[in-house]
């Protein structure tokens, strides 16, 4: 290990520690030790102190022991490493001290209102981990790169960022070099920043890199079931499972080196454009810890290789960049060349199966006007008809494949796709148009992606794109009949109508023992996988994360336990879970990973349950907000009384049917209530309580149990007279 680097890191760590102590003492004197201090939107206090020391920083006075711990691990005279079980090497010691002190510093800045800086994210809330969870496990996000400093010029900055984006790597940008920040370089080049673009500015100095590091360190806490202070396990988890890395750009100083040591001490490698002595031995990191790559054309590839990130790239023959990073990008009216659908014209997309000999693979036809014939900012009707054939293709997969058209099309830079079926809305921006993007390229995208992602069930793909009023009207008629037939078929599917459920273990990359069992009437807790998705996905990758699970002999029909399911879950959870009830949140409930859309929680006083979605920031009547609840249910463990669920499960006929069903539902967030309104009204009629919808409270009615009870009594809510939940 290079002692020169370690010495510089130690120097930086000491200075960071000193600066923080000074700042802390000043603020402590002004405000007193009992002043509350916190980051927004987290259940982990100061996450690094929480993870590495087990400390819960809630008031100013709690910072003292954290800074003291940081001081102790720094090899000052006399060295004192007694606070740690294993003696840390100098570099890791400098790293840990930097993380602890640096986090305290940015925490203090939150207290004094200096963070987040204008236009910067600052501290990243827990919810972002859950929101991105599913994209991480399915590979849409292959990793995270934190860029720290500035590139030699803004064109190079763009090139590096685009390089990562094209490889589906979420990029954080911040820090500075010689007074310039990469954030400004990107702004100068008019690059769109934001979560939707996989490009997030975190802050403007080296300290702010803490925001990315203490976010990445929450992955083991959120998904891995690890607890505060389990330092070694948390670091091992980060090193082995969290695909994060740091790229330090521009001149280095002791602060940057200390921050780099902080990343390395968590197992995240650092790649720099400086000629520094490298740390190539694995140990601290999975592969190399510190790599010098002065060639900017190579820096992205080198970074990916150093972290060992596996990237699946898709080469699509279109004239604009194409990657998952561009999926969430919006096309604003001012930038728009042309649009289709929405409230402007009729538009639909429809995918159908046909016989092999009736489909010509790769054939793309544009029937009607193309983009050149409409004025700037204008609109056209649009019909996208995709015909697919394959030896293993099954008619019931039509809807699955069709639903993917949304992300396929959206991943082209400068193209926005919203909605599905006959409510689509498409926009193409001027830049894409000027680069040569035309309607036929929509076809190219669809053909390439269907072959790439669904090659196992798709042998031939043909696309027709219509823009004539009459053709679109005719096409939409045919499509509508098919949409309706599909809906009827799905509505008729019950858990009893099949012998096989599907497992999903996609989230095991982050929650190693977690298993979802997906039945026709209960979708995965992330909301992204239905039974049909599981089936299709198994067809595509027979040895993949979705396996058919025979129910087998019934153990308990009420709560939904079967021998076959239990046996499968036992093995798939690495023998940590013996039993799963599909329909009960009280007896052997399913586990939760971390990417649940909602949390279902018991409210004992009301003898009922509530559901809160992860976007909801406020209090709930069970006495906890979403963040606190989420801390209880994640990590692949069973927590009776609490359950992560997908939104649509609330209106399923099997919604906790083993615990009394929908009649138990006493509280929902306003947002869920609105989203599910139609279905809830219908379900109310089905259970013989036509005004059930109005009996459900929300945050405008009650956020504590007393107000909730008063409301429920007034409404004569059925839960009050049901048998006790326990
Ligand atoms: Fe993860 Fe379950 Fe969703 Fe699969 S279904 S991706 S395991 S949450
Ligand atoms: Zn998950």
C-alpha cells in the first residue's frame, strides 16, 4: 500500500476533523447541546455514524462522541485504536475519520441552512433508495458513480457523464477543482440534470461527497437487514453488493484524498485522472482500490472494470443516444418538434401475436406522413402496431410485451412516451429530429429491444406505424377489442384457477434471503411483477429469478399456506424462512426487501389496518411515518403486523383475506384513496358495504388513533365489530 497516499489522506482527515471540531464547538456554544439536528427524510439519523459506530445523532450533543471516535482512530501520538476491533490500516483509518467528521460537518451545515446548495440535491432521502431499488435489481441501473471535482473542460465533462449514462450508471456530480465545479461545466453545455436523467448534482465542495457515500451506505441497512453499528458486515456488504465508485477529477489536495480514502474504506474504489501511486491490491475493495487513468476516453471503461460492474448494453441503430438513463427525461413544449396523442390527437399502440409465416422479421413500415411534412410544434395521429411471432410465444404474453414498449421508446434521448394502449402520448424534441430521428426509428427500437430482451419467446418482429386519420381510427378499433378481451381474461384469473404461483428472487442481490411469491391475486411488493410477468420472465430465462412454484398440499386455505410454497421458500431463503402465508399479515407473513410501494400496518386500537405509500411524508395513525415503518419491515425478515405491499394488492379479493380482508382497512393516504377510488368502490359493493369507500379515513381526517377512532365510530366502520386481530 502506498504510504504517500495514506500520509496525504491522514493529513486531510486531520484537517477535516479539526475544521469540524471548530465548527461544532462554535455552534454548540450558540445553540446548546439539546438542539435537535437531523437530515431530512431518513430513518438512520447521521447514516455513517449510525452504520459505523451505532450512534444515533439526534441533538447537537450527540455529535461529541462521534468526533471523539473519529479522533481516536486517527493515528495521532499516542495512537489509540482501541475503539475498533480490527486495527485499521492508515488509509482506512483516515477514511473512516473523514466520513464521521465530514458527515458531522454537513449535518451542521443543514442546521445552519448552508446546505443544500442552490441547485444541488444535498442529503439524499431514504425514499430514493426504495424508488430506485427495482431498477437496480433488474439492471436498468447498473451502478452509481460519484464524480468529484471538475474535468479539464466542459466538453470532456459531458463526454464522461454521457459515457456513464450510456452504460446505465447513475451519475452524481459535485465538488470542485480550482474553483470550478463539474456541475457548472455540465450546465454550460446545457446538459439536463436531475434524477430523471440519472444525473444528480449533490453539492459544491469536497465535503458534500459525503451525501453520496452516506446514501450508498444505507443500502445494507435498508435491504440487507443489517443493523446499526454492524460495521464490518456493513462494509463487507458495501464492498460486495453496492456497485458504487468514485471518480476524482482535477487537481488533488489532501481533502480530496481524504474523501477518496473515505470511499475506499467503505469498499468503493476510486479512479482518478491524476498520476498517483495506485493501490491495486484487492482487500479494501473487491478489485483495485485506487486507479490512475489520465486518458479521459478510457476513464469510464476503466471505472466500470475496476468496480467489476456488469453492463448489458444494447446497440440500437438510431441517430440519438439510447440508454435507460434517458427513460425519465421529459420533452417540454418549447423543445418539441412534434407530438402524438395526449389531448392533441388520436394515438395508440398495440402488440399482437401472429403465426411465424405471417410475420416478416425486421420489416418496418411508415404508412402516412412522416415528421418532415408537419410544421414545427405540430401534431399527428399515431398508431403503432407490432406483430410478433415465436415458437414459444404465447398469446397471454401480448400484454407483457406491449407494456414494455413504454420504456423501450422512452430510452431514446429526446423522445418522451407516456401512457399505454390507446392513451399514449409521444413527443420528439427538436434535437432528436435534427439528428435525423424519424418515425421508422421507433420501429428500429422496438424490433431491436424485443429481440434483445425477449429473444427466448420472440423470433420475429414486424412494426407498422400509421399516421393517417382513417388508418389510426380503424386500427384502434381492432386494438380496443383485444384490450377488452385481455382484461376479461385477467379479471377471471384467481389464485384458485392456477396450480402454480411464481417466485421472484430478483431482490436477493440486495436482500439476500428475501423471496416474493406472486400469485394471480397478489402482485410483487415492488408493484412491478404480476403473476403473468413471472410466467413470461420464467419462459425467457428458465433458470432466472422467477420460478414456477407448485402449491402442493393445502396446509391452511384461510391464511394461504401450502406445502409446496413452504418448501420452496425454505430453500430459496437459504433456510431462513420456514413458512409463508400468502393471505395473512399476522401469521407467517411474507418478507419485505426494501422496494415496497406501500406498507400495510396494524392499528390495534382500531382493530384494523392502514396503508401508507412511500411518497407520503406525513405522520400516520399507527404512530409512525413511512420512514420509521420502513425501518421495521425491510431486509427480508418476517414482521407480523407489518408488510410491504404493491399498491394494487389493496383492492385484490385476497387482500389479507386470512385476517378479515378489506373490512379491516381503516386508513389510506389520500393519494392511494384517489388512485384506487374506482376499484375500492367496486370492492365495497362486492363485500356488501356500498359506502365502504367513505368509511376509510385519510390524513385529512386523522393522523392519530384518537381522531381515527372517533371517525370510525361515527361511520360505524365494520372493523370495530370484527373479532380481534391478535
Ligand atoms: Fe423484488 Fe419481489 Fe419485486 Fe421481485 S417481485 S423485484 S423480489 S420486490
Ligand atoms: Zn425488492
